[in-house]
C-alpha cells in the first residue's frame, strides 16, 4: 500500500504547465513531440536542435548537452540547463523531454524552444522521436481533477459533481472536445482502498482555448 501512495506522491511533480491550447494549435500537424532522451544518454547518441537560421541551438553528444561553450550532463545536471532549454516538459531523470510541436513538413518538425520556433530534422532523428496529437497526448497522461475542474457525471459545466472524486487517481478513456472521460486507476491510487465500484466521469481540461488542469506523466 505504501508503494502505491509513494508512487502517487511522485505523480504531483510531473505536470503540464502550458495554458495555451488555442484554436491555431489544433490543426492535424500540431501536437507534441517526445524525444527519447534516455536512449540518447544510455547509447551516447547525437541529437541537435537548430534555430530558424539553421544554427545549432543545442547539441546532445556523448551523454552531455552543449550550449556554445557550456556543457552539462544530460541527466544529472538538467537543473543547470533547463533555463536554457525551455520546453513543454523536461524531467530527464524520468526520460521525459516533450516539445510543443507547431507543425511539421516532410523534412522538419517545427517546435517551441524558449518560446521561439526551432527545427528538428525528421529523417535524421526519427528513431528518437514520437509525435502525438493533442488527444493522444492527453490520453497518455493522468488528468488531475480540482475544484476548478472537478469530475462530473456528464461533459457539461452543469453536470453533477461526483462525490469524493479527489480521493483517487484517474486514467483517461477518451477525449471529446474540451472534456476528458476518466475512470479510477487500479494501478495507481492514493486512498487506503479502491472504491467498490469504478468511478467514471468527465473532467473539463480546456476553457476558451486554455488548459485548466494539471497532467501527471507518471504514476
């Protein structure tokens, strides 16, 4: 039981902070780009991100990340370089490096780094990358309900709020518009026991194009 509780406590440290899911981000080519940073680190592979001028923004090589004349250990020193590499999610210890992808062409992914457009070569790094649409991204997380966005019986702001929803952890089932359908997770929970019957309901994740919930990435 304690193992489950500790795992859930870990969960709160890995959440999505972005509040911009505007309509311009919802095209078929926009979404999120996952980089397999663990594979890069373990196998000492090379990976680079370029700015709009085609210049190197940062380079990962031999287990280190380089910014001009500065370099840091990719895993052990991410706290030293995260201000130089502002992305959607950076938790290298857990293998998490996620870019917000604006669009892509046959040659490159256009992502946001430090709130600016940056380029990642598709063919060169395809074996290290995984693109997810907005629904796919949401379905790979643990949505965290709150008083601002509780779990309701129906996908409506007037839907009845489910009692004691904040005592459990939830996994997503489907995304419909601004709502995520969730159910209690049997593998990751914080209470002493699971509810006798699965709790299933809806969480509003977006309002007027803005993200209004937190998302945990690990149980």
